[in-house]
C-alpha cells in the first residue's frame, strides 16, 4: 500500500513539474537583467520597459486580444444555443447531420479548417466584394468557426445534467420556451457558459495556423509575431509579454472559478 501511495504522489509531482516548471522559468527570466536565458545575472525590469516601447509587439497583442474577445463572445452565443438544442430538442430530422457539422472542427486539422475558411472568404469576395481584404473579420470568422464546437461540448454537458422537471413545470404554468430558457436554464448553466467563453478566448488567443491563412498586411496576431521572432532565439521582451498574459489569464480563471463556486453554493 505504501509503495503505491508513494508512486501516486511521485507521479503527481512529476506531472505538475512538467506542466509548471517551464512557466515558472519563463516568469523568472522575464526579470533577468541578462539578454541570455541560460544564465541569471540579476533582478531587473528592463525587459518590461522595452516591451512597452515595442510598438509592433503591443499592436499584435492588442489585435489578438480584440479578436479573441469578439470570437469568444460570438462563439459562446452560437455554441450555447447549439449545445442546448443538441440536448433538449434532439433527435430531430437531420439530427445526425447537425451533430456531424457541429463536431467537425474538433476532429479536422487546423490547416484544413484554415484553408476551408480562406476558400469560402475568397468565394464570398468574388460574389459580393466583401471583405475587401483579409484582416480582423477573416481571422474572427475562422476563430468563431473553430470555437463554436468547443463551446457546444462544454455547455451541452452541463445542460444534460439539469433536472428537466423544473423547465416542464414552468412550461405548464404558461411560460414560453424562450422565457424558460432565459429565466431558468441560462442561470443554471451560467458557470458552464463562462467556462466555455474562457476556453474559446484561450483558443483564439493561442491560434497560429488558422490566423496565418486568414491574416493580411498589417494584421499580424500575437502568436504569429512571437513565432516569427523566436525562430532566431527567445527574446526577453517575449518572456515579459508572456508573463503578463499568464498572470492576466490566470486571474480571469481564478475569478471565474470563484463565481462558479458561489453560484453552485447558491443553487444547492
């Protein structure tokens, strides 16, 4: 029994070390006074100062955050409805096709998805003249297409756990299906919706492949900008920017988890 427990804790420790030591190292070296990542010289904030003077990196960061917020919001709106319909309204005529189309972005490579959206944009431009060039809209379209499936999976899992008798009781008392959804169902699945939004935000912010197909001149996202720079070695400014993103996203996750815990306690 003791060797098993020891192995269990050892495996857990190795797993956490594998996940978090690179992040801790990145944060630590963002405060290193040396431009080399192989040696520690001393504590300094010089790379944060250089970061806020790097207009190209800041512009790419702002573009990525803006696209991620817009993509996550639209994907959450569509994916929440899709997840709800998947559980509450199925099966219906064409249900298998609906599930297949909804889950397709989960199984096809990002390269194929990026090329598909690009071909659709080119065809749309040929017919309507819109969009005039690749930019925020085309990247947003690709990221929404990618994220809807993930949102639908998260939300549908939570909807499947709900007690349907509450919704049926509201319908019997005269409430419309739309009223039931917004007054009863949505508050109960709100934590899952928030989690799905954060997941979609992270997927959009992290994407390189789809954005590389759909971006245009002057619309370089942060992952592409970082990727183009680290080919010649990791720059300290990139470490500083990554530290800010890790802290910011980590704070959002902690806040979302606290909100979810509070709402779960209220529901119980």
